[in-house]
C-alpha cells in the first residue's frame, strides 16, 4: 500500500484512490510503501522532485488476473539526474536501486511533482516496533546538494 | 494456429489485450515454473546438438512484421524485439508504445528441438510462458488469444480465439504437420535441429 504525504500536511493512500488519480497540482513531500501483510515494515522516499508508484505483475497464458510480484515506489532528483526505486516484493524483500533519468522506463504520466521540505532527498526503510516505536533499518541520501 | 513459427512473417499469431492502461512496455518471458525464479530445464539450457541455447524463440509483432526465418541464431542479453527465451536473461520486449486501456501486444513463437533432446519431454520442455506488466492504476484484465486456424483464421483476417484454461492452465505445444486436436505430437529430428512446423493451443 502506498501513502503519499501532500504539501499542506494531509495524506492519501491506495485505499482511497489509484496512484493515477492523484492530482499533479498538489505536490508530494514524501511517499511511503507498506507491505500488505508485513505492515510493520515501510519504505519512505522524501524531498525529491518527482515521485511514482508501480505494481509489477505476471500472467501466464489464459490467466486473466495477473499475479502481483512487487510494488515499487520511485523518485527522481532532477538536478543530479538520478532516480531511485525501492521495490517491495510479495515475500517482503526490499530491493533498492538507482538509475540515470534517461533510463526511466515508465510512462511520464505517472510522475507526480514533489516539494522539498529539507535540503537533501533521502530514503529510509523503517520497522515499527510493538510499542509503536520506529527502528530505522536503512537510510541514505542518493543525491545530496 | 495460423502463421506460427520462424518460417512465417505473420504478425497475427498470439496476442494479449489489456483492459486497463499499463505503465511500461510489457515483456514476454519463459521460466521453469510459476515461481518465476529459475530456468534450469533442458528447454533453457539446451543440448550439445543445439549449442546449449534455449529451445524457444519469440518475436514481438505488435509494431511490425518480422522477416521470414526470424529465429535468432543466439540469444540476446536482456530484452530485444526478437530473442530466445530464458527468464530475465533473455526475453522479448513486446512493444515500443506502452499499451493504453484496450491496447494489445502481439507475438510469434518458435520451437527449435535438437536430435539429442530428452524423450519423453514431460519435465524438460514444460516451462511457463508469461507476460510481465507494470501498472499504476486499476488492475488490468488480460485476454489471451491466438489466431485460430481451425476457425478459418488467416493473417489478413484473423480469427482470434480466447484461451480457455483447463484445470492445469493453457498449453502451447510444438507439433508435427498432420497433428490433430486429439493427437498433438512432435517428432524430434534424427540429426541437427528442427523447428516445429506447427503449434497447438490446448487446455490439457
């Protein structure tokens, strides 16, 4: 499930709408991805120029409803020309990767503009504890200014 | 079906129609099974006679027709319009324009079987063909179809028959000319390799 933090403080998520229903008029400050079953784990991208979300699925001959393999959130830093993707597989594995923007393979229609709150774009992988505390498993800044 | 195999320049052989828009160009892949995690069967590793390359080839025909004898001599690393199929090592990019709602992609397949292929082929050529898609909105429904020769389909006037899976799914089988719906079989060559002259879609 994705959650998008909007400029102005409120947020929306995939239970409320499809990613393609997001307005490009309202900028995003961060995007989070939560596993449908392992809900204590979430991934966050923030302070990027653009964000996107994609579901990856496969189907074999005759299969009408594809099997979802992974959910992906991505973000792009236009100044550095680097994009970052965080893939959360159905098994709960997290795969992170960066790419030059020229290698972006999705339709530009899914890019939603972002608004920076802090200076450097960053990613984090967080696990929520039983008492609601958050433990950062991994974090970093792909393109620091 | 109509026009199957490397000896054909047909575009209308197999197709998938998507009910909702995709976010990227879909790809055609083949794997050992539906876990989509390995390609260790003989149809991927090949044999001594065929030079240890995958048996199955595919060509995307969404955007244009291939030339006859389109089967590649060797696989291309990653994705290509024409390729041998082996997981994510070698796959086919099915289109250059991302399909919108109601859009479709088309392709053709070829089976190349060497004389030293294992017989019976029950566990060596029973891979899973699959289409990988990406989407950001509503989940698309996929309609799988083939140009049905039995229904009078031709390249110019295709008769698209929707695959109806059996309890174990749908099967695409290489076959000899003269095979029938009740007897789908393929005879391996006595030497060298042979491209299957026919392909059948079955539900068992």
